C-alpha cells in the first residue's frame, strides 16, 4: 500500500456536491487525486475527456454503502497534477493507472470505464492480470478507428491546430462536450463550474486539447489494447449504453458485445455520452441488478457442486 497524503483541495469544490475526502498519491512523479469511499467489493471508476472524478459523484453516493468506490483523476484533469515532461498521451495515462493499481493494491476489483477511461483502463487490466475480475463499460471503445469516417472527422477537426488553440484558450471541450453529453438533464451552473475550474488555465487545458488528435495518432496503443481483449474476454462484463450519444454509436456497443461474450447490456434510452451522470439512477440500478444476477448464478453453481 502506497503512502497517501491528505491535501486541502481548492475552495471551489463544493463539499455538498462532491462530499468525499480528497486523497493524493505520487505516481511516477505525478500527483494523482482520487477519492476512496465506502467498503465492500472495489470499483475503480475511470473518466474520459474533459471530465474528472466529479463525473462519478452520484454513482459513488449511491453505491458507497455496499461497495468501495475508487475514482481517480488522470494527470492534468480534475485535481491531479502531471509531472514535468508529461505529454497527456493515452499511453502515458495507461501507465499512470497501472501504477495507481499497484500503489493502492487493487485485487479482484471491478473496472468501470467510460469514454477514454475504457481503453486506458482495459490497457491497465491487461497489464495486471488478477487486479480485475469484472468489467463495466459505458459509451467507449477499445480498438483503432482510423478509416472510420465518424472518428476520422472528429479526430482531424478537433485534433487540428485551430481547435487545439480554442481548447487551450477558451476551454472549448468543456463548453461543448459536457452539455451535449447530457441529454436527459442539463448540468447546473454550479456543476459546470466544477468542470470549468478543473481546467481553468491554458496550461491545464493541454490535457484536454491533446486527446482528440490521439484518437488517430495513438493507433499503436489502440491496436495493443484490441489484441489484449482476448485475455479479458472471459470476464463478466456489464455494458451500460447511453442510446442518445452522438459520439459512441450502436456499432461500438455491438463490437464490445462481441469482444466480451459473458456480457449483459443495458441500454439507457435518451441518455448521452456521460450516462453515469446523465442518468445515474438507471446506471446504478443496472449495476446492482447485474451484481445480484451474478450472485444468484454463483449460488446456484455452489448448490450443484454439493
């Protein structure tokens, strides 16, 4: 178990909206912020771009009585600070998450990944067999997408120099992605403040600016993740899918379903990219029902073995 330190977090973090203790741990020279709430089977919750652990607040609040909910901020996002020379590449994020898994001693946990948290988390799971025994995937992907016009256009436009400039100067992705990724409910002004303030300077927004271009540029990383899916294909997997997402479509969901034969899929109609924040009640219910079904299967199997 790594040494962790308590730190006074910024005053703009609302203690009622985000009522969790902030913890910090050094991972390879990066100061990684995370929350670790509740007791029971462990869930590692991973965010994407341009969000942070704040995205999982309602899920954590609903599950922490029965589960240990661990949610970290990737370096450059939320309250985490990258070390010198960090380029904010998905390959580097996967290294940090792998180091975090080692630092807090995860074993037999459930990986919960959304958006970039999916491939980054799956990469870490492939590197640490045994650290995870279940998967929950929400509106994400895990393979190269070059040649797919839908993703090619996104990556080339938002990964280009003009868009990167607008992201760094005007916080473009927070302004655009967070509202459009919530289709069921409109984030409040206070909630939006938590996304804006987490990326409140051009330097802080570099993390957000880099990732769109890496959808194509990190092809080797995605190819490695895709190859490694076979090593995880035996894991029970819950796929929770916001059906109104304009980024991740039915095609991506079906490809995940094919990659993980032991899957259960719950489609949340009308929800967007951030289904865990857009429709947290449905997300939590889907997870609880899935866990209960697995426990029932295990009980029946034990009965047959007697």
